[in-house]
C-alpha cells in the first residue's frame, strides 16, 4: 500500500507540474499575442503619422517645383552654351582625332588602331600620344557639369578608355617586336643596341644585349634620364630590357589595398630575343616566329634553359636574385607628401601594390629623379596612400561674393603645413592652397571641380575618395542619394550661409548626414579666421542640421557636447513601432529641404538672396562637395 500511495503522489505531482507548465505556456502565448497586437497598433499609429508627414513633405517639395524648375532651365542653357563653345573650339582646331561624344567616330578610330602596323618607334609613340589625347578629351566630357552623376556616361568613358589603352599596349609591343626582329640594324659602332623615344605621355627605352659584354654594368639613356644598374646575370643573357614610363596609372582602379601611384607607372620588362638573322650571299635571312610581331616577357631571375617560363621566380631559385638599380624622372607636377617615399610593384595575382623586394628608395626633389633597387622587374611606381588625407578632420565653406566662395579642408592627419583651400566660382574652381611650383597651373587656372580634383590626384594630393577607401580609414560611406541631396541643399544657401562640418556626422548611421550652418550677418567678416571662430564658439546662430532621405531638421547638437542625449538619439532614429508617449519625447519635425526649413526662420531679404543665387555657382559648389565626399569621409 505504501508503494501505491507513493506512485499516486508521484503521478499527481507530475499532473500538477504538467498543468502548471500548460498554464505558463498559455499565459506566455496570451502575453505574446497582446504584445504583438500592441506593437501592430503602434506600427499602425506610427505608419499613419509617417504617411501624414510624407504628404506634408511632398507638398513642401511641390511648393519649390517652380523655383527648382527655373534653375534647371537656366542650367541647361549654361550647359548648352559651354557645349557649343567646346564644339566650336574643336571644329576650328581641325583635329583628326575622334569626338569622344560620338560612338561611331570612336569605333572607327578603334578599328584603325587595330589595323595599325606602324614599325617606326617615333610614329608608334605618336599614335600612343594621340590615344591619350582622346582619353583626356573623353575624361573632360565625362567630368562636365551636364554629365554629373550619370553612370551611363561614366561606364561609356571607362569602356572606351580600357579599349584604347589596351590597343596602346599592343602598339608598343608590336613596335618593340619589330625592333628586336631587326636589332642588328640598330647596332652602333660598339655593337650596342639602344633605342629610345619620347612623347609627352610616354618615355620608351630599349636595350638589346647582342654583345653580352660581362663588363656592361649600366644602361644609360641620357635622352630620357633613365639609368639602370645591370646585374651580371643579365649582362650575359640573350635578352632585351625595355623601360617604359607611362604618365598614367590604369592599375590602381583594380587595387584591393589602399595604395595608388603618383607620376605614372614605370614598367621594366625582360624580353626574349628572336632567332638572330643569317647573312647568305648578300641576303639577310630572318626567321619568322611569333616573336616577329609580339614580345615574350621573361621572369626575373631568368629561369634555366628548358624550364617553364611561366613558373614563379621563387620556385626556380631559393637564393634571392641580385637587385637592379633604377633611376627615372617623375613629372614636374608631382608633389611628394611622404618624407620617406615608397616604391611598389603591381601584383596582378592579388591585385595589390606591394613594396617587398624594393629597397634604397630616394627622391631628388630638385631634379625630380626617383631611384631605388628592385628585384621585381615589372610595373613599378611611386606609391602614396589613397587615404593619406582622409578622413577629413573638419571643413568649412564661406561665401566671398555673390558668385564666389572658398571651401577649406583640414585633414585629420595633414602632411601639408597649411589646410587645403579651393576657390569656387561659376563653373570653375581654383586651388588656393597649397601653393607650389608643381601646382602652379592649378593655382592659377580655373577648371571644373571634377577636373581640378583629378589633376590634384595626379599630382599626389588625392581628394577623390571611393566607398572602397572607407574600410581603410575607419569611416562609414553615406547613402549616396542622401549625401548628394544634402550637398545640393547646402549649395543653394552657400551665398548667404557659412557651412561647417559636424563631429557627430562620423558616428551617425549611413543614412544620416549632419552639418552646421550659420547665417552671414556681416559680409565683411567672412575670412577663414572669422568662420573658424564662429564654429568654435557655436553660439545660438550656429545650427546643426540632420539630413535624411525624407528631408532636413535642426537638432540640438553641438561639437562641444560630449555625447548625444538619449532622447535625441531616439528622435533621430526611431523604430517603426515606437510609442512616443512611452519614450516621453516627440518626433522631429522634418522639412523637405533646407530651403523649406529656413523659410520663416530667416528674413525675407535673405531668402530672396538665396533664390537669386547664381545657378552656375551653386551647381559648382554641389559638385565639388559631393566629389570630395565630405559626409562619407568627414
């Protein structure tokens, strides 16, 4: 009986436990359903509020439709005039080169290049130089204001740039092969073969080792300022050494690390020689092989006879090969930002610029000569980091007249002794600082913002960041539509407001951009020191603006604040089921744009000045600010 009682008690306990568990699960399910119902109700309520807000913002945008439409028409007229002037200058220049805007002409030009069989070096380099002129003109067209933000134009330009430069490489290889096939005709009285030529964008030097003189230690091409210290193994080898300096870099676009070259790409190739000619009864017999029309590049160190030339050099020899010393001049427009220059080689396998295998790098700034030792004989270049001037520490924009202004940038780590300042006008920009002899043209000549920034990048002052650079400098790229919209908003008020960076922009989400603005009350006090003082003190006339996809709103945030208030953080990024009552705060009241936000906040005469601002000037400000990616990297 005792056992029966114990069993009954156990079963009763299990039954009670089961009942309690079921009750717990039932209550949890009821609570879950209640929470879901409450969440759905809050979502519905917030959705209704957002719908009303969207209607109000749409109405605000519509209120500016006439104003914005008028500016669009004005800009189209300006673009049409510029286009007409460019086409007229092209017409009177009587250039035989294709118009990069016309696909039919480009295709015809490419077909001509493919059929080109020029064998004279000077003529071949002239063709290559013409190719670069076509590329430059196409670049100018792609960077024109009328094509801003057009992926179609950008992709079209990139497609033809790739094709043209591929054909340039083919032309150089074919003329090199012709010279090697007829190397005996280029021998001097000492039996040496050395050929060189140059045009503005290319320098070509070729040394052919027919003599195999073991005392040969240096290849000197004084016409090009090229010098190469020849390892003994190469002095005894049946090879040619080609040195080609192209003043452009078409490799960095593929780079998976942070480096780029400045001053172009210097390529050293070891080339196999074709079979030597035979002279029979006054006839010269040349064996026609694939090397008669193309080159065969050899690795360094040169593999033993009979081995696979495609094997990596490290698999052929355990010992490090002796380095080759190289000296070559950089273009005079190069500005060196590094106290210790770096030279790198292009690793096509990893698609990165690498510095191993290169040593004793020196740069003579007076004569612009770069010298170094390398065991890597391939594409080489003076390296700089694409993020050397990133992220931006702070920046500001100030008006200097009704149609001019100055944008000043202070990088977080600035290797220059002064900030970077760019003067902005109607359709053109000029570099105000730094002032350098190498940058004289950029300091004196106005050019479209995109062109100026590309020219600065070619000089070594790289201010054209891309999304891929964000990972290397610890920033978050902003949504491009939001960033462009804010730049356009700020441009419209840039004649009557001073603009400045906000430290809170860096920690904001990718869909949020923050900026500070302050109305100009005294146009005699818009010097750089006045702007810096204004934003340092952050008095009540300095407003911090938050821009989201839907519009703008002022927020109570100062650079001197140590953190974002918890309630403000909720207001800036609420969730879809928020209960504003429970959170004890109210939603932010957005305006469709800065103009809508300022309407009623500023005097009518200020608003009238904004509406009368030069479309050409405000467009230039917009394009410059966006090309700099001030909010993604500042």
